[in-house]
C-alpha cells in the first residue's frame, strides 16, 4: 500500500479501537470474563523476573503457593510480554490490560485493510477500510477478548490478516516476501498451536502459486531460506528452554476429556445460529459467527461461479480482479478449517505432533472469520458492480453503502450501550491480583508426580493444595532469608538450616531444570555445590545435611542453565526414573 494509505489505516484503526473500548475506558476495573484475572497474574510474575534481570523469563518463584512454576517459560508469550511492558512503563494494571487490546485491534485493522487491497480493484478501495473494521468487531474477536478473556488467542487472531495478505501477494504477484518468517514467529509467540494451523493456508497458497507461476517458483528458494532463518532466529531463544521445562510439567493436564478436539466438538448449527445467546454476559460463550458474513459468503460464491463463465476483462468485476487463484485459495481455506470442525478430522489431530493442544477445534473460527470477511468484501464489491450496470458511476458508492450497513449491523450489539449489564472486577481487585501467588490453571504447570489424579479439570490443583497443607514437620529448622508475606519474584533464595543430627531436608521449592544449590557449613566459610534430589512422589528439593547449622543458596532457573539442562542428562528425570 502507499504510505498515505498506511497512515490512513493507522488513524482509522486507532479511532475504531477507541470506540470499541469505550465500555472498559469509561469506568474503573475490568469486565468479569472466563479467564478471570489470570492475565494480571502472568504479567506481574513476568515483570518481577524482568526486575531480577531475566529478560526471557522461564520460572516464577512465587506461583503455586511459592513452590514455583514454569508458567513464564511455557505460556504464550506475545500478549504476556506486551502487557508486562506496559505495566512496567505506566505502573497501571488497567493500562496494561487496555493498551495491548487496543494495539492488537489496530494491528488487525491495518492487516485486514492491507489484505483486502490485494483483492479489490482501485475503484473499491474504500471497501478495504470498512471491511477492516469488521474484524475487531466480529463475534469471535469480541468473544475472545471480552467474554473469554483469551488474550493470547485474540493477539494471534489480529495477526492472521497479515498471513492472508502474504498468501494473496504470493498468488497475485508471484513474489516471496521474506517478512513471512517474522510474521510466523510472532504468530507462534502469540499462540503456538493456532500458528501451527497457519501452515494450512500457507500450504494452499504455495501450491496454487506454484501452479500459476510454474518455473518462476524456483526464484523463491533464496527468500524462502531467509524467511525460515528469520523465524528460527526469532523463536529459538524462547523455544530452546521449553524442552527441559516440558519434561518437568504435567502438560498432560491440557488433554483431559473435554479438552481435545475429539471430545470438545460442537454441532455445526451453532456456528450459524445460537438462539439462546445475547451479548453482554461473561458466562455465555457463543460460537455463532456473524450472520452477515454467512450471507455474503453466498454472494461471493455466486460471483465466483459467474466469473468462471465470463472472460475476465480489464476493470471487470471484483471477483475477476481477484482472479481464480484467490477464489480457490479462499474456498479451500474455508473448506479446510470447516472440515477440521468435523469428526472426520480427528485422525489428523492425533497424527500431527502438537495439534491436539488446540484443545477446541472451534478455536479455528479465528481463521474462518478472517477468510469470511475477505469473501464478504469481494461479494460486496461484486454487488456494487452489478448496481453500476444499471446506474453507471454508482457502483463504488453502492458497494460502500452496503458495506456500511453490514458493519452497522455487526457492530451494533457490541457497542457500549448494549454492554452495561456486564459484571466488573473492581480496581482494588486488579491491584490485589498483582500479588496473587495461586495461579494453578488446570495443573499443567505442576511437576510430574506418581499420584493418582482424578479426571476433573481442577483435580490436580485441589490435590496439590491438599498435599501442601498436609506436609509433615521436619527434624531440621529452616529459616528463610526474607520477611514473611513477601511475594516478590526472586532470582535466588537463602535458608539458614539448623539440624540436631544428620538429616535429609526438603526445601519448600519444586525441583526444576536449571536450578543450582550451594551450601556452607558453620565451620567452613566457603560455598560448595550441593547435590539436589527429589522422589517420584515428592517433587520438593531434597538435600542431605550434617548436624549443626548450614547456609543454603538456591539459584532459580535462568535461560542459560535451563538450556544446558535440556542438552545434558539430568540426575532426575521423572519419565526415566519413575517409569512403571
């Protein structure tokens, strides 16, 4: 796009995002949502580790009742890092919640405008701005950030128009843009599993482009290599430590019954119409896509069928300007994402590594929404062209008027006057969440143990809390080197241990990859490395100490030590040492 068009997209996107955020800007606090205040807890833990010098943070020393959690290393990064940066810059929890949502809305608006300009002839470029406004106000986007509080998914969804734009550029121009590598890295950092399914539209676009451009596709080898190199360079610092952390955590808790694509399927009718659903409630999550998009999909298909029978002419219909490759790309992408909602696709989720962690196939509605908006705008342009045949000179205006009507119908239920009944977390509760040390999720960040855990979503959390409450007293006395009730993140911990006799001491910390422990006796002034251990049923750090007083210095996992732990054989590995 020309530079002026980029500035226009940025200005219009900012104004539109501000209008959509009026419900949360007009009062203190934050709307009650499905994910609660978990984003606040995550950003606070990350900011605490930044203050300790861990810029790529892997371990929260305070979560899970102070026993520690690999949440910062395993959870989706983009929104968490962005919100923590806003919190560090402003000191305001409210700003750290609102600003990222607004910025991602603007990014989605600009990406959608860029994408739509690839398929619209110049006379219909005004439709690009109106179509771009449909994305942040769509049902699924609003459900993500307002109702579900799924900030990671929302961030990923706002990046998808850029992915579609790249695919359309490849189809229409035959040029491989290396920036796809950075985009895929950002998408993976936003939501790793959603990014995995981005390979589907990429693959479709690649095959169609190869068919169209033939031997010219050989010229893509060098830019494709640089794209892969950029993606690896961006992702490697974050991915390298996760192997060790995944060997520690109970990631199996993410695949309980009801949390896999095979056990969480939804009837297709709900994607078209959900009669019991209304905007304004945080408890009711809907999967109904915008009705106007479904209606305009039929118009797009009609335009496509007609364009296949009419020879394309310069300045012809929008469908013809989009050419057959674009139409096939959109149709195949829609068909693939729709097929992945059906029971016939369950074998694919089981076959592709990591695909099961999508958990809910309906998360792919993010892709469906973007593709439907592109189809809808092409359909609107085609309607404008039809009207222009009867009233010459009115085609572009008629298409824009129809688009504005669609936007008004789509946006009206999400305006602030329809959301007044939302329940709210007060500002005081947001501030309190900064010091919350009880983020358990579904237990996926707990250490692997040989306990028998029930199938309930919160069974692992309840079991761990009960285990902590029932821990017996130890022979030795532990005095930690910080004030009681201090909930700040740390990079190291100190204990003064007094043992009446030689004993095995259990520290109130989960043993994790990348930890280091040193000890110093009361008669020896030098620090010496200490061997740490744990058992299959007790994940705490264990150390054998002599009688008398001993000082312990524990360094929590950092990036370097955790990466090395992933490369070296560890003294304790649950899957290796506790196998039946």
